């Protein structure tokens, strides 16, 4: 993972206006986030890289199929949504997944994950409500 991170950082230094480089760097940070026991520092770096990917990413310039999953059409929104979900920042996660869905209407995964997260949150709310009612008896 450290070698992948070094390569991604080198790519960003070499061509900082390439959104794909920033997206790959964000993915490297996410890998380290999970390897390090979900360190907030790696999450912060990943979200920053994904934000830069969105600012720099243009599918017309990148080509090669990148448009289907890259920042221009929601790959970054999906990745951010996933990371935010693991951080239990559910509102922001839903926003990221919604953004990915709107940017890539033919891509089913963000819509499916958005629906799954909403279902999870509904179930959690129901369990909490049941627990509150049970204590009130």
C-alpha cells in the first residue's frame, strides 16, 4: 500500500491537473484508512483528494472509459459516500451517493447503495424507537 501511495503521490506531482490522478490518490488513502484501523487522518486526506479530483476531473480530457466511473460521472461521489458511511456521517454519505447517481444515471451501484443505506438507517431508527418505548413501560 505504501508503494501504491508513493506512486499516486508522484502522479499528482507530475500532473496535478489530472482528475484521475487525484481520484487514484484518494483511493490509496482509503486503503490506508482501512489498514490503519480507520484513522481519521487518512479519511481526511482521502476526502481532500476526492474533492480535488472533482475540481480537476474532466472526462473529455481523460478519455479511455474514465468517464463511466471517474469524478465526472460519479465515481468520486460513490467513493466519498462509502468513506463517509464508515465514518458514520450518514447524511453526507447519502448526499455523495445521490450525487453519483445523478451524474451517472446508467450506473446502478450508487442507487443500490443509497437505498441500502436508507434501509439500514430506517431499521436503526425503528430499533431505537422500540428501545425507547420498552424503557417507558
